[in-house]
């Protein structure tokens, strides 16, 4: 066990000794769009942050020294990261700098400068050594004494960072805990700005809270506490600062540098910075009446889209106070006596505390078809998901003889409750022009190794015809770390559509494009998910387990939902075969090398037995591989043969 050398603990106000100064947690995206949270590295022996800045000759000159230190401690559990707090640098310019100078470390982009302000940065090329055992600072200063302004030694005489790491690993205090840094000055125009004490609570802070927070943090809202007054906000201000710095709140997880989204619920950098600066200034009350009481208790419509044309009430279900509740699959008959077209739908859980998600589909009345919720999917609910409004001119057919099937996932929260969930449908007055269709890029063959911190899985779906893509939704379970959707065009060009670098299972949100994305025939929608099956993932039920596909939250999924229309299809001319799309979906998760074919050797062992007849009947050219059209033709032929046998057995023609 590492021995701890006790020292005085300081909040990050850099006056006097560095040893023992507390380092607050934060989460930032790096120059590649990947998320990094400081406290995730609690299993590291040490964390080193080197302050980077584009164009700084001292940083560039220090790169060989940094590589030498990294190599020295390879295998010792020391994590190395870089941090850029420059106002003038962007993700794109930092990425270019990293490529030009061969920087292979993550460079965390501090766009709001909140992290740099909190760390008391003044110059680039400074190294900060952090002890994860208590998150205290052990050393800050240059890597060594080799560099000076426009001068440099052939070799360093003092190795400050390495000496400090050695001391930390040995459980002792570094002899040199702080050293003046040679580097380029960083401009922090808002640090210690007395104007922060004059930020108006009533005129500036409350509008930000109303826009980003009060919708959930209100009486009977899904937030754990209600923003009903200044006193409540002031009391929770330190917690608000923490969740803003770690980006846990507000719960919008799309990378702001990728794509533009309808109903974007992300807080802006300016709003985040203003809130944190106001809190750090002591959350001053200022002048004016408190607007929050009236805002927080303002009535909220039960149905945000208005009263539905049709409301389906699911059977009541008693959720226990604790334990695991198996998925429930209630069915309800369609009360209408005629076919209708749906233009929007909404799901109202009876108890938001226990309803984790609701998926709604249609079946032909066979209540035993539990997987049928996906066969003719309508929509669903999860925390963060808003009512579904279909694009103008599109609709979903609701046949009069079908039954509604719901997949209900309940999570007990310490109190027994009875849930009665309702589903509201809004109907077209006239038949729409286009079918609104929903698809899934999925991979039911995933296998996530035990203790893997970053395990990537992917699948794709190739579009056999021109389409318009309206939205995408990534879904995984407790081990989901990040997800992306990209579009690979027929010419091989790849475009990143969505990046969710810090996936949160508690918020299942879809992302609707501001304008639908044209998808030419032959394009592939690629969905990639990275899983964290390590003990560092605090939500991980069992890091020692090999995790496979399954419905329960302790299992996993690679499930990328999307909505679209076929360009050449109308409701009067439905021409696309759903079974053909199923074939493309299957090839998309079996095709490991993404060459457009599922080769026999690519199949997982359990699938070879199930798909042997597909290869026997569909592999016409004998190349031991199937394309989607070949798989579709094989399945069609087998189905026709089975139907013929049924007719013969019944004595038909």
C-alpha cells in the first residue's frame, strides 16, 4: 500500500505551498471529440496534466522531454493528458497542431476556461502532477530545467516532474513541489473579475435556469429537488457548480462540434460560464424580486402537444420497493373500428420514478409475441425523450384490427408504487403522402470482455434505395461509454453525423436533424458504441463478467434507432420490402470487415448452425459469403417452400 505523506489542504487559490491543494473534478472533450473525466482515473498511480497551447515554441520543444517521462513510467499506472485553455485555439486547430507535431496524447479543450481558471494556470508548458488518492496536487512546474526563453540546455540537469512522480509512487512528499514555469502566457480575462459579483440573479441567472433547468427541477418534476426560490438555488449552488463542470447537467450529450439538432437542449458555453462564475462569486442575490417561485409552480400541460385524439391506458402494474422487475409486455386492443394514420404520439408514465422506458409497437393480436414491439414499432418513452412529432406529410398506419404491445422496463426506487402509463396518439385528418419508417442498426452478437475499459463494437445498415434520414438515437446499457453514427457514401467518403462522447444510460435521447439528411442508395449508416466494462465504470454491475446481448440493463445492446422515408415510396405505392431490409440489417452486423458480404468465417459459432441453410441456398457463386440480396432471396425461397408444404398438407392446390 502506498504511504501517504500528510500535508495541509488548500482549495485551488494558489497562495503558498502546492502540496495537498485540492483539485476539483471536471469533464472535457479532447481534440478528437472523446470525453475525459478527471476522477475516472481513480485507479491510476498518478495523473499528469501538461498545459498545451498551439504555436508555443516552449511546448513544442518540451514534447521530447514529455515522451521520455511517459516511456520511463510506462506500465507504472501513470496517466498522461494535455490541457488547452487558450482562447484563440479551437478543436480543429488543436487537432492540426497534434497531427503536425506528432502528439498522440489526448488534448483536452477547455473552451469555457473554467478548468484553467480553477487550476490557477498562467502559462503553457506547465506540468501538474495529481495524486488520485484524495485528488490533491503533488507538483506543478516545468518538466525539467532544460528550456528557457529562446535558450535551451543540451541536457536537463534537474528532472522536477520525474522526481515528483518517484516521490509520489514511494508515498513521500516531493522535495520540489512547485517551480516557476517557462511557457507562453494564457489570457484569462474573466478570472477574478469583480464584475462576477454584479451578475444579476433576477435578470441573468433566473432566465438561464428557466431555459435549462426548471423544466425538470420543479415540484413533481423528475429532478431530485425543485428550483422554487433563490434560497433553494443558493443552497444547491456548490452541487450545481460540480455538475456543470463535469457536464452531468443539463442532460444533453451530443458533441456540440458535430451536427445541428432540432430542440437542442444543450447549455451554451456562455451560459455555463456565467452560472459557474456567479456561484464562485458567492451566488449574490442582488436587487429585484425573485422570479423563480412563479416560474417553478406555473402549470404545465399534461399533454404538451394538446389533448390526443386517442388515449390508450395500459394495465396497472404494482412495482415493488426493491428488487429486479422482469420486463412487462402488456397488450391493449385498438378500440377504433377503422384504420387511421398517426402524425404524433406521446407517452405519459404513471410514475416517472420507476418507469425507465416504454417501447410501443403493433401486433396482430397474438399477445405472446414479445419481440413484436420491434416488428411494427411506433415510438416510446425514456427520461429526456420528448413527444414524437412526425415530419409534415408523413404518417404511421394504425390498422383497426391490430393490438398495441408495450415493453415496460421498471426500476424500483425504494418505495412501492402502482404505475398506470398512458399513450396518446394524434391522428391525421387525411391520408398522408409518405410512410414514416423506423429502422435499427443493431448487433446482437456483441461480446464485451471482462474488465475492458474501452471495447468497441459496430454494425451498419446499407440503404438499397434513396432515402431521407430524420433522426438517430443511440442505445446501450450500463456499460455504454460513447456512441457515434456516421454515413459512408457509395464513393467511400465518410461523414460523422452524431458523436455522443459521454453516453448516459439514464437519459435515452434521440437527435433530430434540423434538415433531413439525404441518403443515396448504396450508402451505409454505421453505428459504433464503445463500452466500459471496468471497475472504473461506477454503474457496472459486474466487471468480471463477459457481457453479451440481452434485454436487461446488466446485459448490453448495440442498438442504433433511426427514422426515415424512402424517396420513391408513397402511401399509395408502398414498394419496399421489410424483409429485404432485415437481410441488410443482418449482413450489417455479420460483416466484420465491412466489405458488403457476410463470409462464413466471419460468423460467430452459434450462428453457423442457424444460418447453414441460408448459405446452402443463397450462396449462388460459391464464394462462401452472402450479400443482403442473396440472403433475402434464400429466405424468400425457403418461406415459399414452407408455405407450399403447408398448403399440400392441408390438401390445397
